[in-house]
């Protein structure tokens, strides 16, 4: 189980919008992600490349509400945080 400080650092990276750095620093090298109805992407390098390419489309909160349906990276990624 990761320490509170490590989880706080991960959350700060994600909330701060530096998703590629969060993947580099916190994901296991064999991590995978899958968008709905898409094949999974495997490996930290592939996840970072995808995020660098498509990360600008991530929604941001507006007045306490999401302007679009959130991609919820933090919730999906929490289980892959390296200890």
C-alpha cells in the first residue's frame, strides 16, 4: 500500500494536469489502460505516448462541475500506483 505522501503526490500531478509525468512517476512499467470499446494499451511507454498525444482533450472542472463527462484518470490509475 502506498504511503499517504505518495498518493498525495500522485493526485497533485493528475490534478495539476501533468498526466504524462504522473504515468512516468507512478505507473508500473507493465501497466495497462483501456478506454470504453477500445483495445487495451499496454506498457508505461505506450500509456505516456497516448497521453502526450490525446491528453489535451481531458475535461476540466468548471464552477465545481464537469463541463463534459470526466475521463476520471485518477480513479482508474489509483490501482496502478507503484509502491
